[in-house]
C-alpha cells in the first residue's frame, strides 16, 4: 500500500486533475461564449437596439476573461479557439450601426482590414452619404450662393459613395471567402451613376394602415366580439388572444425560451 501513494504519483495525479478541470472550464466558457454570441447576432439581425445593448454587455464579460488570461500567459489559448482579436471591435461596430451611429462605425473600423471591417464600413459610409444627400435637398436655393452650397453638398454625398463606399465594397468582395452576393450587388449599385443617384434619393415614408379601417379609408367598427355575440369589438380580436405560444398573440408577447 505504501508504494501506491508515493509523492511522484500524487504529484502526477494532481497535475491530471488540474489539467482536466482546466480543460473542462475552458470548454464550458467556449460554449457559453458561443451561446451569448448567437443571441447577440440575433438581436443585430432583428435590429433590436435595446436587446443588442444588453447582449453586448454580456459579451463584455468574456472580453474581460480574455484579459485575465493574458495576465497568466494563457490569452493565446482563447484567442486561438474562441475570442478572436477583432471580435470586440466588430461587435461594437455592429451595435453602433443599428443604433444609427454611422460615424462611430467608421471610427471603430478605421484601422481594420478583412471582410467584415470593409463591409460594415462601406455600409456606414453609404448611410452617411444618404443622409448628406437628403439634407442637401432641403437646403434653400434662392440665391446663387445657396444654389452653389446645395450643389456642393450633393456632390459631396455622391463623391463619398463613389470613392470610399465603392472601394470598401470592392475590398469586401475580394476578401469574402463565402461568396456572399450582397457586397457584389452593392458594389454594382454604387459603380453605376444612375443607380447610385437613385439609391441616394430619400425614400418615401411607409404608409401606416390602421387595423379595423373600412376599405377606402375612414374609421369603422372592428370585428365581432367574443363568441360573435353581436357586439362590435373596439380592436382586432387577435390582439386579445391568450395563446402564449404565439409571440404575436398579444402586445408585448415574448418569444419562447431558446432550446
């Protein structure tokens, strides 16, 4: 029995325990990061600014975890397998984009290369060009000076789209290993003078339709009330649905839990 519990064997056993514990913890953290990253990607795809802000705060925990690993010389492990160097920058830029802070996006990605940097930067500069163009159309043009200023602003917007935006879309096309069509379509749009000018034009506001309106306009009673008792309802019946499995069943309905 004394030979079984020698000091070298005890040391090896402790090292194995530490190794497998550490490996399990790293695997757990990697899986958790992917779950939170998927959730953040979903909020960005939906354009849900409030949820995206909360998800970005969740991801900040993992960025801080990386810094702690740096302190003990293990940061390279997470950067190789989970938390890539530019992730935090791209996530912040994506949030700024849906928040409408397009200058913030270009500032975040100013010194970055690669597909996502080029594509996001091009999209942000395109929105800036659209905003400049729309503002220029609202400028007065009664005097020669005002007309000159208005034309200068319109040219500024067009030049931005025809230079920085087009160049970044070209870089995105060249660096896109997955062959997405969006960068190519966007590059074609800004490369064509007529298409570019049409794209810079302000779009009409969407027409709002009131539920329960009579065909041809005007207000009218909503659908019949519960169990068709003959009393006119004051709002569409589906808004009173108690089907909690349907996220649209009632105002503020929450989606079903993930998994």
